[in-house]
C-alpha cells in the first residue's frame, strides 16, 4: 500500500514534463508564425480584405456614311452579387422576388463559372427603377448585392440594316480560346455577326479596374482604388441610311407585287454599291430581325423561332450568304465570252424558233418565248433575253474545249468570295469538268461534263450559283471596263477624340481579261435592254440612263426567282444594284421596279413604286 505513493509521484512528474514539452512546442510554433511567417500572413490577410475586379467598357458606336447613328449605347441598371449569396436562402428569395425571377434562376446566375472567384456575378440587367430603388432603400436586407450602371446596345432604327450591323452577346468558350479574343474577360460582350463581329477589335473598349474592401463574408464595404474603363472606338460605315431604308422597302414591295401576281414570294435581298471604289451603300435582306432581341441574351424560344424553316431564317444575310442561279443576268458574260474568244461577232446571227434542237431533237430546249424570236444578233438577243441565241454560244464554248465560259465568269468574281468585310460570305459556284467529277464521285455515270452543262450555264442556269453581292459586283466590273473593286462596308475609324485614325482604301478584287472592245459592246447592249428591251417597262420615264439585265431563275418545285441587276448612269457609271426575289417570278416585272426605287434614292430623285408588265426571262 505504501509502495503506491512513488508511482503516483512519478506519474505527476511525467505529466508535468509532457505539459512543459507541449507548451514549449506551441511557443516555438507561435514564434515561428509571428516572426518567420509574419509578413506572408499579413499579405494574405490584406488580400482577404481587398477584392480586385474589372469594370466593363462601353462599346464604340456605329454611324452611317453621313454621321447618322446606327448603333449606340444606352445606360441601364444591373444587379450584381457575390457567389456567396447561394448560401443564404432568404437573401436569394428576397432578391428573386424583387427581380421577378425564381430562386433557381438567381442561384444559376450567381453560380456561373465565367466570373473569377472574387468578382461579382451579374444577376439581372435592364432592371426597372422600381426594383433598383427598393434594393437601394433596403440595403441591409441585401448584403453584398450591388446595383451598377451598365451600357447596353441600342438601335435607333430598329431592324433597319440588321444584317449589316449584326448583334452582340456574351463571349463563348470557343471565342475565348481563339487568338482573336486573346486577353478577353469571360464575361465580355462581343460582336457575334455583321459589323459588330468584323470590327470587334476597335469597337471593344478596355476594361477598367476597381479595388474594393470587403468584410469577412466577402461583401464589399468601400472602393479603395478605381481606374475608369476606356470606351471602344467609333466607326463610320459606307452605308447610307436613307438608301438602306428604301432598299428594304423596295424588297418588301417587290414581294407584295409578286404575291399579287400569284407567286409564292416570301424572301429577297438587294445590294447597292459604288462601282468606282466598292463602297456598299445598301444591303437589304428579308425576312429580317431586330438586334435588340439579343441585348440581354436571347431566349431558347426566340432562338428556335429565328432558326426554323417556318420563319424562313431571318438571321441569314441573303445578300452574301445565299446563292441563286444568276439566270439571264449571266448572259452578259456569255456574250463577253463569245466576243472575246471569237465564238461570235456582234453581227453573228442565230435563228430562234422557240424550241432549240442544237443537241438533237430528243434533247430540245425551249426559249422562254415558245413562239420564237426569229433571227437574232447579239444586241437583239440581249434586248429580248433570247435563250436560243445563248444556247448556241454555250454549245460553241463546249466544243472549243477551253472552258472559256468559266474563265470569263471567274475573271469577274464568280465562284470566289468578293472579300467583303462582313462575316458569312459564301463563294457561289462556277461549275466545270473538275467540279462535276468530284461532285459525282460516287455516281460515275454523272461525272462527265456534257454539252448540256455548257448550254445551261450559258443562260445562268444548271449548276451555276452566285450571291446577290457577286451579281452586283460583276456588273460594277462591266461598268468599270473590267475592274471589280472589293466591296466593303467600313469607311473610317475614329479615336476617343473624334479624329479619324483609319480610312478604308479601295482595292481591286478582280481584273477581267475581256478586251475593251468586247466590254464596250456589252455596255451598249445593256443600255438598250433597259431603254428598249425586257427592262423598259420597269424604267419607263426614269430620268437617269440605266444599263442592266433581267433574269428569271428556275428552281425545282418552286416558283421562278426574279433577278435584276444594273448600273447607272450608263454614260458615266457610279452605282450598281442587284435585286433577287425568291419565288418572285419575272425579273423585269418584279425585281426591276425594286431596283428603280433604289436608283431613284441614290440619285436624289422622287422614289416611286411602279408596276411593270414584263414577263420575260
């Protein structure tokens, strides 16, 4: 019993030793934290109470050639909050009620990964002032929530020039990973289509910087340091707002005309360019849309509507992204081929009996005039748009084995992009032996280029395809004696002080091999087409001399497409216009009057909507 006391004493001593050792270790650790790592922890503590974020810069504005505003910015209010609000169900519910959102929507916005961990998340934009006032007046109930002024796009003219201007939206992951968007923030608003996309690099401003003090929960307390954002640069386009409005109305008028004549027209486009430098004065595409629909992010329902066949794809810029058979407007280039490569002279005649049997009776092809035009030389064939004459030329081109039709077409830009400074341009198609063989790789029986292929191409049909812009540019090339200037919509870029820092320069896109004498003959013939031929009804009484060509394109299981293109004045060309009305019927009867309206506006004349009677092709 007495032997237990030393054991107790030993245990007490052991406990005291252990306590001293532990206390010493803690003291050493505390000394280490305060002395050795003190600076490091102080730096981390400072970072924990300060939050650095960027502030969005307003985009540059877009003007027409005369300084009229096409796209601007308006101030609106946005509600932002830190990601931590998702942990406060009551706060989420209050915020959702004020913003007319669901709690799930608020959580989704606050949980996005695009913002950095320290940045506020945009919960809503274009917030009504009633909601803004309530949040401001009850700030204690919305800890961490901020209301900030933001600039969003505004379109003073609504849907006018929508396809040229384009729309904006939040940057995509694909864009973020591309070289074009290097250095961009994951929440930046960028140009998606049109000029907004093409000139993104100058329209996008430079973000500002804001350093804020935050409390333990991450809620901002005050601004410590702030660098304001730099707005993007303004740009001037070559577009003339007045001409653009007339062009869009002219397309709508043409569609109504076609409908009144029993055709199923429901879409179309028009282009007006300066033949001397490639400046685009107007570019209309119907159906259209309003870019403002994209300001706060487009709903799935609206996107589905815009992307459906039923709505006829209003987001498509038909002037540069849709292709059509150029139809009889291509006969000018078939004529140039005949003259330039010795297939015919201006006085060479062929007899049109209505049914052309140059390939044999079993392969007979009709002229649009089934009664026949009789004996036709080149001038008469152009004025009457006689298919039989150009069938003969096409057959001669085939037998020459030189693909001269293709060479002439390509020399004026067919089959290639014009290089316009807008996204979405397609190349069209100039068919030839090589293309046909590749196109029918799996069908050997269709690979061979046949005489009928050249004959069809000679009247702008078969597999020949072109955009309305290509058609307009090619006629600008005829007007300019074989030189096609690159179409463009940018005129100039301004700096923050309103000074011009960049001016667009004209560039030659294509230079034709056609001889000056050949082009001169076609120029005279095109004047006669409008003065005396198939386009005379559309331009009767028009005071400016116009040179042009009608066309009516055939498409399987659809009504004919109306095509017309021209330049003016005939004696000193300045502008070229092309109009295509899908399922519109006659080029002279439907597309021609639309072109007349556009020319009238271009030359400062009274704009009248005339009704034409021409039904030729």
